[in-house]
């Protein structure tokens, strides 16, 4: 497999993670298409937002497009920040502000500790505006009120995955890519591509 796959993101960190998981594809991102307008994420779920991005972008530029929407869901906050994860504090992609807001809210709820949470990821594969397949991944864990680590991005310094004593931001990229919510969804994407490439051609009539 050596197909071109367009990742519907301008987030360099996210693109790097995805490219590392699908090395046999030629990866391009929305940074290669600066003329494209931003897709409004008006869905009510990660899956809906991923589908909106995949459909709209693939309809405009053609080719195979993989879009994802992912975020952190904290039980003590009734699932927030959820689909608002990237803009929880107001400015999209301001990781420091988002982390500070989350810590402030959880610090005010000491009786609900330990703070169970999970990262969720929904991915959608589309071509020419039509959905081809959907994939999901989940990583359970807890939120620590003491940020640790300088790797990763987003809420990684606050999230301790189940079975670990360190945060995602303390793991190497290889370790994170082996367990993350995005990695779990991407493994399904890779399996889908493998199945498609190995499928026998239909008999001629």
C-alpha cells in the first residue's frame, strides 16, 4: 500500500502521530491546502464532527480523507470538556489555558477524587464527500492535579492512563502511540486498508 491519504488537520502534533501509525501511506495535511476554509464543528459528538470534516474536505479536494475528532471526558464534570476539549478555555488550541481551567474546576471538587476520565477518538474515512468507514478508540485513566512531563500535547501532562504511574506527557512517542485512543482508532484504519488491499477482485461475468 502506497496510497495518498489526506489528514484533515492543521495540528502538526496530531499529524505526526497519525503518520507514524500509517507509514505505508503518503500523508498530506490541511497545511498543504491553505485555501480551504475551516470546517465548523457543529456536531454533538466526536463521531459527528469527524464525519463533517471528512465529508466536507473530501468533497472539495477529492482523494481519500481521514478526519478525527477527539478529546478528554471527565466523569466529575459530566463528560466535559468533551467535544470542547480544544477550546475549553475559549481560545482554540491554547493547551495551557485549557489545562488551567480543568485543574481549577477539579480542585474545587475534592470529594469527587480520584478523577476518572477517558480520552475518546472518532475517525471517519471519506472520499469525494461520501463516508467510507468509521472508527473509534478510547483510553481510560485518571486526572492528576500535578501536571508532569513535557512530551505530547493537550491534556497529556494531566492524564495518567490505567496501568501506568506516569502521565501521557512522560511517555515516549512510541509508548504513547502503542496505547493512545488515537492509536486504537488508527489500528482499525490500518486493518481496514489491509483488508481492502488483500481483497480478491470480483470474478468477471
